[in-house]
């Protein structure tokens, strides 16, 4: 008779959207810093550099897609926290409008629609001159949270 394989348990997500101390290494490397989190708006910033580059020296689109997903998910989860829920992304559409190689960008997420079961958020990423670098929308599902 063999022994059972060891059981591993993943940490359960916190219902507190501001508690990102236990974010995955992936999210930590992306470098998004949240400045404001409310149930209808999230702002943050990234300082882009070589660690975000493609082999061609511009910021990888996945960085922007991650910022869109993260900002909208945090805001949407803040909106449903009191109901014991979190919001998870269903569809992420991110448009890359201007290539950037380095420097600060601002991330601004705003709720467009917040229903009982789903939400839609818009996220704009702008450079230090205020020019739109990337724009995205995230559709989310409100689901029971785990504590």
C-alpha cells in the first residue's frame, strides 16, 4: 500500500481589495501601485523600464493587460465586498495605442455598469504627458468570496 500524496492548500483570497501584500510574484513584478481604491474608481501608477520590455525594447502588452485586469478587479471586488463576494474577470479587451519604453504611467479604472451578477469597468493608462497609451474594458462576474 502506498501513501497518499501530500496535500497542499493554496492561500484563500482575501475579501479586502486593499490587502495586496500577498499578491503573487507575477503581480509584484508587474509593479502596479494602487493610489486610490473605491467601489467605483481605482487609480494607480507604474514605473515602466527594461524589466517590462519585449525583446524589441518596448513595454510588453501583457503589462498593460495585467494593469487593466488588476485595477478593475480590485475596484469591482471593493464594490461587492460587503455582500461577501469578489469579482473575477470574464473578458479583458485591451487596446495598445502608443508604444512606451520607460517612465511613469497612470492607471485609472472606472465602473461603467455594476449589476447584481456582473460588472463592466473601463481602464485608461496614460503617460506623464496625459496621452493615452492603452485602454481596456473588463467584464467581471460577482462570485462568493472565500475567507
